[in-house]
């Protein structure tokens, strides 16, 4: 890895980096159609984090409001060749920081069943044991209270 930069994607060219990671990491790798990957939550009002390695987008996530003081985080994607290097931690940490600055006190995520341990290690707890189907994945709804310090 080269020079890593965490970007709060507020301009279209930066959001294109988030979309690029999602196309490579979900559309191509898991054969999820573009129509399924990009939904009504993509666009204005959604926050995107993009991690750049020497300017090349390699990890991303998004968040959007879902109720008073609550945001949903999702589309957490790290390119396959960058996995296992704590980049997922970097993007969700920046997203949580940004959400806190926006006044959100709680975040929900529908975590893939294989990623539950990752989110638990970052302070998330399962809402219940109900499996949620999201495309081809089995997911578990998890929540975290954001530290407002």
C-alpha cells in the first residue's frame, strides 16, 4: 500500500470513487446487478467515505438518515486485494465520526453473517437473531450507540 487517504466524498468525482469500489467489489465479484447495488439511498443526503491508496479508490461505505438521531450505514466494501489490512475499520470509523458530527446518536447496519464478528469487535450488537436477506447474502441487523464526546 502506498499513501492512504480517507475522504468524505462530498463532490461527485469523489462519490465516483465509492461507486467504483462497489462495482468492483460487489457487482463484479458477487454478480450483484447494478440495479440492486445502487438504490434509492444513493445520491443527495447520503454520506460516502472513500479510502484512496495513492489516489486509487480501494474501500468505501455510505450512511443516510433513517429516523430522528439514527442513521443506517451500509455498502461497506473493501477491494479483495486490500482485505485483511484494517481498511474496513478505517472507513467505518470515519463514517461514525462524521455521523456523530451530523448529530446522529445511533447507527444501524445489516451486517453480512460472515461479518458479524467484525462489527461486534467495533462495538455493534445484534438487534435480534432474525436473519435478513439482502440480495444473495444473509444479514443480521446490528446497532451501535455513537460516542457523542
